[in-house]
């Protein structure tokens, strides 16, 4: 029996509080009977976003069993995978099981392998079981089902790349695509948290954009990750530092750029309290791209005001037009990055 046609943005799935959209909602209807304009997906893997997974791992003491219980309890309570601390979700990969008769995109077919490019924090989800969880990897293999709304965007899983490799990249595809948009030839760019998944992709794109006369400075907490960035030639300068120590990072960055600071700063860290670091190292009239879901935009806005910095602050929108193709092409262009990601995610 048809459930009718729902709101294209998914508001019909909101249980609490009524009158808002699925992402900020506290609880969604995760009954897997589809409305006429929805898609049902058999989910094989969740890619939980870095800030959320780091928080879950920390709260559970990296205990695999406790992490499983926490993820299952979040989904059972909320009807979606939205970390109540970070507010963030991630994305999924799976197989299209059913398409409602009023779903407008006729290119999508039952049986297609797709990666959703919308957050798990707004995706109705029901998990039957967690088949595999590694505390050191944010990819969680599941037996589960999910609903994609009419407004949801997705990418067909490429056939020339391993699925989990593609999933890892598509999860952060918005970051390098935004870097491509905002970084120009000759810029001085700082990428805070450059050693992680999104950071590596941003470094590659920034180096490509700044050309021979620009600078790409990476601030990385892990000595191992910093050495890897240097070895792979993904930055002109690498600083090992704690991104929460704003004044220390400011001194080290301005030793390279001079007191003017950076034209563009990209923040990819998965821990809180790095907003002021980003602000101090960025020049007046410069630009900061906060891709990190650990960012407090209150701290960023009021912090910039507090130190008298007129800076453009960009929220890390996970969607940028053409972002999936651009991010996947980085793997096709860079054998080193592909090898690194295969080691970590495949």
C-alpha cells in the first residue's frame, strides 16, 4: 500500500520536533516502507565523519564493543546516525533496493551501487547488525537499510576504483573542490590538519592551484603524518604543532609568511578549539574555509571580531558542484595518494 508522496526535503520523516527539516531534527521515522518519491537502499558500509568517530572512540576508550553499542544506540534513539555531541553524521554506500514511482530521477535503477552525498545526520537509517568495526577506521560495515529523499544527491560507485576507496574519498569530496574554487595562483595557503583524509586531498589541490610561486603550509599534530606530507611533496612547508595552541602556530606560520599571514586557511582538524588559530594566521581580507565538523562557528565569528580581523569565513558545505568527480580524479592522477588511501581504507 502506497504511503503517498512525501516532502522532497524529507520533512514528513521528522518525528521530533515537528515543523523542521531532517538534519536538525532529534528523531526521524526510520520505517523502511518507502514513500512514492523516496529510494530504499541496502547499506553495506557507513563512513562516519571524522569528528564524530573521534568523539565516539574517545568516549568508549577505543573499545570495539562499546563503540558498537554506542553507534547502535544513537541510531535506535534518533532513527539516523547523528552524533549527539558533534551533530554530524557521515555518508553511506549501498545498493538501490526500491525506487518510489514518483521519484523524479529516472537514471537511477534498482541494483545500482551508489554512495550518498548527503549526511547520515539527515538520512533515515535502520541497522540490523554491525558486521565489522575497527576503532582506527571510520568505515563501519553493516547490515542496514536507509532512505534517500527526492532532494538527496548521490554518486554511482566508480568501477575503476575499489568501493571502500571511493567511499573514503567521496565522504570528504567537498573539501578539495572548495579548495579548487578559493585558492589562486601565487597564494599563501595554510592547511590545518593536513595529514588526514580531507587534508591530503586539500594539499594536493592547493599545490596544484598555487603554482610555483605560491606556498602551501601544513600544520599537523602527528609527526608521522607530517613526515608523510613532506615525503609525498604535498606542501612547501610542514609544521608539527598542536592546532589548539593558537599563539604557537601563529609564530611558526608567520615565520614563513611574514606578519601578513596567509591568503587562505583551510581547517580540517577533527578536534575543537582551533578557530582562533585559523583566524590569527590569516591576513585581513583573507579567507578561512572551515571544513571541520568540530568547528564552533560562534567561536569563529566572535573570535574574529575580538581580534579585529575582517576575514571571510566559509562554512564547510559538503556539497560543491562537481565535487565527486574532482575528488575521485585526484586518486586517478596521484599514484601516491591512491596507494596511501588503499593502505588505510581497503
